[in-house]
């Protein structure tokens, strides 16, 4: 017995047949010549299958035309409208194709990686060639996959559907359920962030997808909350780089913390001499002073914590306190969660 053809394969077979037909295909021709329809056990079953497939293709944006024979009004056939379906000629410059390559490299999540790779391959075929990406070589951003939380959150943002998930807070290490009206997903410093309304707190909050534990579950129906007001969304996004720029002064061990070093700027004109201050001189000894611009203090603090003792924050005081708080929280996580670290 021949293997049963999957619905997706049957749909593809139908598209190929309707695109390549000379004029039109009748239902009888579809049933006898398109692989997958011969499996219909009866005429009624075929009618339901064929009508359902036509509706599916139209929902996917494939224009299926109904063509009636000029001499016989009841002789109906079908074909794809090639003028509406065909991709118009593309004339991509090397720079344009390079930018598309950069965009494709952002999507490292397995859910879309294959699709973006295939799309880029097709676009290269009509561009300036493989070397078209040379103009942006070394500039392509890399964003880590959002894990299992990414796809359901994309759907929830588009559908305006609240979600529930378990989240581990960065500052306290607290793990608790959150119910959030998702507004927007952002790619920030190699990771994904959700911005939305935290219903328990009644205020906008941001959540790193890497700290979401377990499954993201929808709550309520699609469209159950209104899109955020422009001013509310703007205010929520201000903590993600829209605030005033400030300069952090760091004392870094040699050959450590290359990422902050790469963003370094010259010392401010009013920078103090840290080597003459008794409080800071011990931290400056055998270290290099690096001045790094930043906008979101919590974001820079989280980055610097990852370097441990290799980086000492000299200024501003609020940033130093933020880093120290994160370090103390991390040091006491096991104790507060009741974990016996000795086994």
C-alpha cells in the first residue's frame, strides 16, 4: 500500500499544478492528476478536501482564480493568477543585499533560521553575487535565540493576548509567576527582551527572555487588551537606551573585559585623578582606566557583573552600588533558596 500523502505536500502539488496548467484545471482533472486527491474515499470527501485546500491557499496569499468556460457556464476550472502571484523583478545592489544578510543573521532561533537562510539564498540569485555581503563583513549583529519563549511571545504580541510565565528577577533572584500584556519584543545586547504591562504591578516592565523559566502560556482570548498608548510605549522604551548618555569610569585588569574596552571613549575633561584619592588608589593600581558611555544603568550593571573582579566601577556611585547589589544577590542565592551547596 502506498504511503499516504501529507496535507502540506498535497497543497504544494496543487499549487504546482495550477501554476503550470495551460488554461485551467477542472475538479475532475485535479482529482485524477494531482497527487493526494486520489485518496479521497468518495465524491463528497473530495469536494470537502478540495474546497478546504483552496481556502487555505487563498489565506496564504496565493490567488486562485475560478475560470468558467465561455460556451458552457457549468464547466468550471481553476488556475493561479500568475500576474498577482509572481514576484516582480528585483534589482538589489550589493549594499542592499548586504543589509538583508545582516538582518537574516539576527534570526538565530531554530524556528526561523531555515526560512531566513532559504530566503537569503533566493535573493542572492538576483543580486550582485555572493560577494555582495562584503560591504558589511564583520558588522552583522548576533542575537542569541530566545528559546521556547520566543515564538509564543511573538504570537501574543501580534494577537494582543496576555501571557503567563515564570520569571527569575535579576536584582533579587526571586522566582514567581507573571501575567503580562505583551507590547513589544526588542533585541538588546545579544538577547531578546519583552516589554509589556505587568498586571500584578499595574505598570510597564521589561523581561529578558533568557530569564523566563518553563512554558509561556496564553491567558484569555486574542485581542483582549488594547494596544498601548504611544506615550506609554515610549515611556516603557526609554529605559532601553532612550535616556541621556552618561559615562562610566572602570578600572579593568589588563587584557580583560574586551567588550567594554571596544566602546571606550576619551576621559571626560572633569575626570578626577583616581590615583591620588586614598579610597580609590588601591583599585586603580595595576589596572587600566576605561571610560564607557551608557544609557540604561541596569543594562551596563548586568554586563559588568559577568566580569567579576576583573572590573571595578569607580563612577558613578549609583552604577557601582547597582553592581555590588547584583553581586551580593548572586552570592546569597543558594542560601535564600535553601540549597545545601555541600551536597
